[in-house]
C-alpha cells in the first residue's frame, strides 16, 4: 500500500511516527506538504502535482492539516478524494470540525453535552451575554484560536465585560463559555480510532494556569475513562464524521462535557503518556477500511 501523509513538516513527531508505523507494516509512506501541491481539476482525469511530479499510485491519504491552512489543505484532500484515494478523515468532516460555531451547534443538536456556550460578534448587551452563561467566572475564546491561544479566563464580572469589549474592538468573533470550576485546570483527551477510544490522557495545566494544553506547559498522564466518558467521545466523533480524532472532555458535576473535537490530534503526548502505538492503529484502520472500500467498489 502506498500512503500519502499531508503534513507541512516531515520532522514532526506525528509525521515521523506515521511513516515508521506504515513501513513497519510493509507499506510505503511519504510526507507531502499540502501547500506545495497543485491540482488539475477536471472530470475526466483529475491529478495532483508536487514539485513538478505527478502524484500517482497512492492508495490512501492521511491528512495532518493544521488550522492555519484548512482552506487549501482540504482542497488538496478533496482532490485526492476525486481520484478515489481513501482518506483517513474526509475533507468535509475536517472543514466541519474546524468551524467552532458550526461544530458546537451540530454536537448540541445531536444531544452531546457541552459547557453552556454563547457566541457573539458585536453584542448590543454585554451584560445579558455574560448572564447567558451563568455569570463570572467565565471563559472567553476567539473562535479562530487554537492550542489555547486567544483564550481568557475572566474571574470577575468587570473583567468579563472589559475582555468582551476589547475583543469587540478587534472586530473578532468570540465564544463565551461557562467556567467548569471542578475540572481544576484539567481536561481529558480521548483518542478515537473508528468506533472506539484507543487511548486517553488527562492533561493538567501548570500551576496557576487554567488552560491544560501541552503547548502551554501542561502535563499528561494516562487516565481510566468511565463508560459514559467513552460513549460520549465515540458519539462526538461520529457526529462530526471523523474516523480518527481527539475528543477533549471536561469532567463536570453533570457528567462529561465536550470541549472540542480535533481532526488532527498530535501523537506525541498521548503515545508517551499511554505507551501505545497509536500510529500503528491508524495504519491498521486504513488497511481494514481500504479493503472494505475495494470490496464494495
């Protein structure tokens, strides 16, 4: 099997592990920077070119598309799909997951529990917006932010009012969310492959930091999930249409709450915390489902 890995950086841990895992199972794998791909869009003979080479003979593609290149990255992935190449996650599901507003609305519509969330662009009544999520303390997020960037904890009503006003001055779309005190600066990253959680880690923010992102100095340890947490993660992945994803949960008094569904979750933190070959499980999923696709084709 010949596998393309769409990633801007072949030296990243996740890129290296996916190549290793594919080769260990007897496959050929190559990392391609999607921003260097260009496409011939035609109904008869669609093609993708990379540094002057026509990319031919690929069986599957693993998209590792960062948030900053979602538009072009998903366009390249769609071209692979046009050529009937199996995508580990399809372009529509990735685009859906990257739109925080649409994905939250979709999850809520399907009965997935979330923290109380309000979205705003230029609210006429900031006081009402704050009360919608139960008042301070509350969390304010830039809709376009990632890896904990553009996320602020407003501990008082006045601070919340000031931060919302500041974001409005930047003409930004914001998300105002209840603060789950009992989570104590931690969340649970569930790594879903197919219809099961294959690993889970608890991410704990450093002292004095409410954001648990590993990029912000958080720590990760393996964690045992409750049946409800496991079912919530799998359901969220299914609603988003993602075969492989990271589902971030908060443990609250009213049960697990979905914070985010990540279509391109990093492998380093969770493989090391859980001592599992998750890259291998991703390749195994492609093997099984590529065969199914060929069988039904």
